[in-house]
C-alpha cells in the first residue's frame, strides 16, 4: 500500500520536530507539528499550498512558527500579562488517545486529536488548571476543520478566563488583488490606533497599507477573494464571534527576523477569534471554538459572492 494513501502519519519534520501528516483520498493534505499544535500546511487535491509559512520561519523552540495556523491561547496579542498571543503556540502538545467521544459529522479518517495540559512551569506563569483538546480534520472535499475544546479542570473553584484566536495565515497571490467580504459595516478595534473603535466603511475590505483590526460581532462566514488565483477562501466559524485581519506591510515585515521583506505581498491573516469579550468558564465547564476552511474557485462569483452558495451555505 502506498504511503501516500495513509490517512494519518506521524513522522519527523524540520529540525527533527514531530509532525502529523493528514491525507484525504482525493489528494488534499494537511500537516501539523506537535510543537504548538500548529498546522503548517494545507494543500488542495492539486497539491497547491493554501497556507502561508514564511521562508524564514524558525522551527526551533521556544520561537513560535511564523505562518500556518498558530493557536493564540490563553491570551490574544498583548491583552494580558503573558507573552504576546499566550503560550499554547510554543508548547509541545501530546496526541490525545482518549478524545472522550468527540462528535464527528464527517466520514473522513484523516484527523488527529491533540491535548495540552499545563506543566508545573506553566502553572507558575498562569496558575489555572485546564485541558485543551484540539481536533484537526480534513473533510472529503479537502476542507480543513479545527475544533478546540477547553475545559476548566480546577478543583479549587477557580474561574478560567481567556482570549483565543486561530491566527490563520492564508496564501494569496498579491495582497493588492485581494478583498475580504462579510465584514462590511461592522465595528472594529484598530490595533494601530490604541484599539480605538471604528465602523468599517465601503463595500468590501481591500489592502494598500498595514492593517491590524479586530472586527467584533462578526458573521459565522467570511470570504477572502483572490482575484489573480481566481480562488475564494471561505471561513466558517462557531463560538468565535470576532475576526482579526492582519497584514504587516513593508516596514513591519522588514523589522521581523523570521519574515521575508516582501512576503507581506503573499499573505493575509484572517483570524477566527474570541477577543473583545473574554471567555470565562466555571470549574467543569467546557468551551468549544471551531473553524472550517474551504477553498473554492471564484468563477461562480460575478464580482460579488453568491450569498446562496457561500454566505448561507
């Protein structure tokens, strides 16, 4: 049997770090590293890479991997006392052999369950007990699904409060040819202006300079249209009311050691998130946050999204 058809394979990645490769029968694939529980590749059935990972990414703990889908937990950005974006993205996760009857609505066998629990060092840094279970799955059509379940396991009656994001880096042909639909007329907090609140103007979001915005109370579906590639990414999300849109542009790109000077032209982060209103769990309570990514040809879009086909799917 060809190894190409094995739906789940554990192997060594860059710098000997362990990674999991998921493969769907029709040819799509995904890769994730146990370091960070970090998805670093998502390819369609033509073998085209759909996620951006910097050519200068440092696959070396404790540095987080630049690109793919970093998990921001228990803190998004600098909204707290921890390092920016928290510590889940630079911890080693374990394969979860007992995912406690994870409901699955897909016939796919290409999935993996990971688990993160706090170490003694983590407890000193952030004294909260939790279990973070992550399922990464490839659907039969090549969709990529990430489901996070975070449970407060405190035995001392302590509340668990956190912010969260799937910091997804999408690969785009040319940022100036990209637009985002689904966030028009919404309020956002502008990270470039001390998180001041504004309301989005215009029909769709396009890019001509640095952007770092947290859109609040967003719809469950957002689309990224890449005109040059004639491709549309659709993000479907659940339990994640916010959406962060980020591109560092040229000056910030040059200032990042693990990011190529011109790579900002070929990436866009649109991040399903729970940021504005932190999640709070009582002991024993569980929160679930899910995102499903699909990439579809844009040919059915006549300049605008077909709401029947995408936004009401």
